C-alpha cells in the first residue's frame, strides 16, 4: 500500500513508483473514477492511441501493393 499526504491546497504528490507503473509523466492528465464506493486513479487518454499514426503513410497513397513489395525487395 502506498500512502500520500494531502496539502492544505488539496494537492497530492503521486509517489514515484506509482507514476512509473502508470506511465505518468509531467504534463499528463489523470482521472479519478468512482466505482463501488472507491475512487480509482488512472492516466487520462484523449482520443485513440492510434491518432498519432493518422497520415503516417500518406506518402504511399496511390501506389499498388505490388509496387511497394518490388521496391522493398529491390532488383532481382
């Protein structure tokens, strides 16, 4: 069990080992989820984790699969 103290301003420092397990870094948001009389803390994710890959392959648009495979394999 990990314990943290609440300051007079209502702030809590999340212990390092908890931050590391949750993957929380400076600037990240956390969420508090109430369920069955308990409050759970979780890293807040906005959108899909795949959003960062949208448009990643746009430079390949219009090329056929055969063209791409031939390019990767090189000359025979």
